[in-house]
C-alpha cells in the first residue's frame, strides 16, 4: 500500500464571505466548505483527505489566517440535507449556517472538514509574508507578488487554492497554534 504525505494549501476567502463570517460565525468551527469547477468558487480538486487548507483573508493590505481546515471527505453526506429537487431548492440545506462558504455556488460540492475556530485576529507578520512559498505540481516554487514593506498591496497571487511548501505550512501552522485563545466576545 502506498501512503502519501498530507499537504497544505491556502485559499483566499473574499471580503463578502469574511463579512458574513465575522457577523455570524466568529469563534465557531466550520464543518464544511465548498469547492466548485466554476470560477465563483475555489477549486479544491487537488486537495485530498487529510490535507490542511489555511483560509486567508486580506484586509487593508494585511493577510490574516482565518482558520485551518483539515479535509475529512469530499462527498455529500446525510448532514448536507436532501439533494435539491428543483433549481429553486437550496443545494445543501443541512449546512445553511455555512452557506456563505459557497453552498449556492455554481456546481458546488461539499468538503467536510475539521477546523479551527473562525477568527480575524491572526495577522501574518510582514517578514513571514514575504517568505511564504508555494509549490506547483512540477516542483517550481514561488513567493507572493506585490509584498511591499511587509504589506500585501494586491491579493491577485493569493486568489485560488495553492499548495504550500512544507516549511511555509509549518510556519503558518505555528503562527495559528501560538496565537492567544480566541476571545469569544469578539
């Protein structure tokens, strides 16, 4: 039997998604996210069971780690609710509280996760931001473009789901793990 090592990825969550999460879900652990083939949703096609996805948010040129999501499975379960009978029916009624993560997106598929609580107070320090590295399938590495004085001037190079190098994944994980406990009154 061949075993593969788990990998880590980043996914940029939009301002609209994070506004809704901040309003209703800070401190809660999402049980699901959604993947899709349409550009309206991030594609988690390359993310496997056991892999981590660091959900990121950019606000005023600062990058925040919102949550770390470990993929449990990528299939519809009973918790998702009944499949829609018509196009007017909700796609995943069992996950209405997390619909902002893409439940109603074109071709959305559920990705069940074990996640850290949603938070908006873990900023990626500028020195770490400038050294974060991603790796493509050919093994080529890249860093973020548009990092100026430790701030991300444009988020275009974060848009999508990208595989982190092991070192960068460890550093983001350490940043999240070493952050003070979330104040639930936020």
